[in-house]
């Protein structure tokens, strides 16, 4: 009965095929974990006590997917169509999706006193990019503490503005809901116009903006900025994050090529060729995903092309903005957007690792050249 939480996440990736054990595949494990959480969320949202009026299974699944992927696109109004129970169900996967499923699983297992098997330890270390289980545990605890501290501050500040307007109970709940939604970059709201009514309210606008930025940058970046404070002392990783990782990576690679230099460098540090290839692969898979999503929606949905393209890009970037197309998607369109939201949240490379078997080749073929451009 021990470590059932991690067993649930690991068991499908631990065994399969020809009665032979295979290596645990963390990307596939992450995908399956998201699918399980989406399925559970959809089932809970379909319960009668979750909604004011019955909703379809697809609407429940779409809402659960949007919550788990912290996107914020909605086909059902959160504030009016869902009961308090339903809204809490939506908040829970937002928190889990934003905090990280593996962080939650590890912390829960440790809190309950479970001992981790060797296969569990491998997954945990790889998930947190740490070399030892002990440092991975500390990383998970630090991330959770950082998130909870930021959210507590957010609730406290927003309560100052919401409590006088809505009263203690509703005011605290509004503060909690918008704090979790903003910090995890989810975009869900309790009113159809979101927080548009407070656009001129400096306190609420600045607090929500600060939560979006803090949650978006993440634990590693924020803590290093706080500790080192000076730009010159920041690590290359944090400098790249603050400077828009993927775009700078591609621009640097292009600049280096045009200058005849095959070594890509950032802030007087060279990037490994594998990092550049990962960036190119992420962009390629991302562009292909958006292209086919726009193509499919253009066939399915009778709407302006710009609105359709905006919807697809918003879903892939898990941004949650819409030009009003979400409500007009229809069943097939909702399925397309659900898939795009999931791919965007997991990341193009995670999708690629999940669908392919990675093998190291020990064979190198003769080099050849051909004209490009």
C-alpha cells in the first residue's frame, strides 16, 4: 500500500511490451498524468453539485483541460454556471498544473512518510533536473514554499480591496480565486468580463500583474534575482529566461551562422549544439502544431481567419485570450483546441519525446554538402 501516489504515476511507464521492462519515460509519464488529471476533473465537473445547470461531457472535459493546462479558455462561464464546488474543482487542477504534478506527488508522498522505490527516485531526480534524491526533495519543497508564500501575499493584498466590496466571505474567496488563477497564469475569472471593471484600480491591477509575472518567471529565476540582485552575477540561464529564451536562442544561432561562426554564444558563454537543436525542434513542432490547428479550425469553424488563428495561437501558448471564437467552436473545434492546449502546456519537445523512441546511434555516416537557400 506504500507510495500509491507515485505508483499511479509510474506504473504505466515502468513496464510494457514483450514482457520486458523498459526505462521510465518522464515525458510520457507527464502526459499520462495530465490526461488522468483532466479525466478526473471532467468527471467531477459533470456531477450535479458542480453546476447550476447540466453541461455536456465535452464542456466538462474542455474546462478541465483548460484548467490543468492553465490556459483560461472557457466554453462555460465559470462564475455563473459553476457552483462553489465546481469552482473549487477548477481551482484544484489550476494549482496542480501550475505547481507541477511531480512536485505535488513528491511532497504528498514525503508528508505521508512513504519511502520511494528506486524507480520512483529516478523519475523524481529527472523531473527536478537534480543529481541526487535529497536535492530533488529540497527543490520540490522550495518550489511549493515559494508558490504558497507568493499566493498568501496575493490573497492578503487583494483581500484589502475585495473584502470592503463583497464582505469577508465572498471577498476572501474572490481574492483566493484570482490569486491562484493569476499566479499560475490560468486566466480564469468569476465574471464574464474578468477583471475589466477594475482596469482603472491601481491596487488590483498591479497586484494581479505582479502575480502573473512572478508565477510566469518561476522559482529559480525569482530566487536568483533576489539573492544576486546584480545582472552581472546572474547565471546565463536566468539571463536568457529574462531575455526571452527561444527567440534569443534562434537569433543568436542565425547571427553566428551569418558571421561564419558555428559556436552559438550568449553573455560570453557558448551554448551546446544540442541546446540549439532543441530550440529549433521546439519552434518547428510548435509551428507545425499551430499550422494544422488553424487549418483544422478553418475547415470546422465558420469564422474570420484572423479570429481562428488568434484562438489557435492563444491555445498553444496557454494564454487564454480570445476574440470571441471559443463559444463558436462546436464539438470538433473544442477537441482541436483541447489538443492544442495540452501540447502547448506540455511543450513541443515533450510531445516529441513521448511519440518517439530515443536511441543513441553509434554509427556516423560520411559528411556531404548541398546548397541551402
